[in-house]
């Protein structure tokens, strides 16, 4: 046990516990009780709940996934069950808080960048079937596995503040599952994957009236939550093509960074589809916003080494000098790989290459990011070139991280959202 620090300031005493309590509840889907792949799970969260907030970072989705007589085992990809999720949407009344398309691709990229092999092979394996390799937990024919996973990368989970549940408009969460052919490894069809006993396990913070009055007073009549979110654009690199110049259609007041995954377009059920990312012999990449190039000197991959591309990704993650930073990216799997277009037919032929371009100009002492680029009304383009034409067609999943603002008026209890 750690030693206790002694001091002589007898007037320094901890405050009494505030009038509050934590509540653990379960929300069942409003869209049914059982699902197959390529279907949508919908949760409608409570609203008009006095003095109550949602602790999204402590909440998770729990479900059972069964191999429903496919005749053989099927396997998760290395990120576990979340790689089966094609899109997550959060709807607030008639407004869209977020709609993250190709969520599973973004999730696998961030998991590779920000988690260790030890986490994926231990806690991640138990929670949601992850693994330190590109291939995760296997589910035998007629066997069932229970998984629990947080809604990582969604705005409310990434917010530094609790989400108020006393607004008039209810929050709806839509989780669209991908097809079995894309989200899983094996020959199972979407209809042969059964998902049931689904629930959103919610932790809520209920404040006493005195504490709630103080929180409302300090908020000045308006509760504001600034949160990061993602928009998605997909482009195509045709076989034999050696460059891409695509207009992204992003329009937001604070574009913070761009993330790019390059994946084989062809989908083979027995292969790794979501987490297999190619380098394709990238030579350089950049973003143009209103005709201005970012970064001013393009990110380059010299001699297929990958070091500069990975360094720029760590700069964007604010982790270049964090030598204790955990990452699952391996030198032999996509970065500096002899195979520029890995097939994904097994764990040894799967790439982890990715491109990340930082668009932030400032940081505060605590490490928070501020001052992204306002691209409203401007043309945003991604450009990349390659040392030779691709041997197979690829899709480029391009994500723009941006800041959104949700505001709750404490008089009308209505929400307003600004992007």
C-alpha cells in the first residue's frame, strides 16, 4: 500500500458528499428483440427525467451473438464485435447529432493506433472478442458468445461532460449492422448470425435539487457540450490508377484532422475486409481546403518505409513523444510491408497502413485540441499519388474529425446543434 502524506493544515478537510446517486439501468431496443446481420438496432433513451445525466463513458451495449447453424465456425476481425457495425447514428428530436458511416473501418483504425496488443488479447478479448492479431474470437457452429462494448468514438462518449436527460427531445441511437460477408471472417450469411438479449446498460447520475440548482446557475441558462465527431466520404482508386483527387463535401466550422484507410474493393467472405488496409505504394498525400494545401509540404512515404506517414499520424494523435503510447500497428503488417496490397486471406496477409493529417494549429496545456479549420463554403479535397498503378481496385474511406456543439436551453428544455 502507498504511504499516506502527512501535513499540518488541519483546516484542509474534504467536503461532505454532495446530494447525488449513480443509477444502473437497462434500455431495451425499441426495434425488436432479435436481429441478424445487416439489420438495425434502435435504442430510445429516456427524456424529461428531472435532475438526471447520462454517464456515457461508463455505459455499454450488451448482447449475445450466436452462430445459428452455419455449418462451420465464423470469426470476428481483430477488433471484435464492433467491426460488425456499419453505421452509428444519434438523433435528437428532428436533428442529427451524428451519423458515422463506415464506423467499423474508423473503429479498427483507431484501435490499431491507440491500443496495445496486451489490451486486445486480454480485456478486449473478454469484453468484445478482440485479439492482438487481425483475426479475433471464433464462434463455433451453434455456439453463443456474449459481448459488451462501449459506443467508442461517438460524440457523447468523447464529451468531457455528462449528457443531460431532462431535455424535452429524446435521444435515439441507431446501430446499423454490416453484412456477415464484410463484418465477419467465414462463410456464414447474414441470416445465419443471430443477435439477441440486446440491452444498453446505462449509468445515470441523479443530482439532489440543491446541487442541480447550483449546476444550472453556473451554466448561465444554457448547457453547452462541445464534442468531436466524424463525417465520412468514400472514394475509389481503380485498378492501374496511380493517383486520387476527390472532393470530400465536408462543411463544418472546425475540421480537426483527416484519416484515410485504403482497402481492397472486392469483398470475399473468408477474408479480412474491414481491418485490412493497403499502402498501395503511396508516395505522397495532402488535403486542400479552399485551394490552400495542408500540410504545406505533403506527407510522403519514402521507399515504402512508412515511417514518415506513421510519424504524422502520431503528431495528430499528440503521441509522437509519448514513448509509452500503446499501438497495435506492426512493422510487418502494412507499414514497411513488402506487400503493398495484402490480400487479407489470413492474419499474416493483412495490412495496418493508414494516413492521418493534422489540421489543428494550437494546443492548450492540458492537451485539448482547439482551432481547427473552418471549411464552411470551401471546397475540401484529398489528394494522393502512388509509385505505380494499383493492381486491384481499392476504396478509400476518408474521415473528417470535426467539433460539434450541442446546447440545451434550460428555460425551454430544447436542444440546438451546430456543426
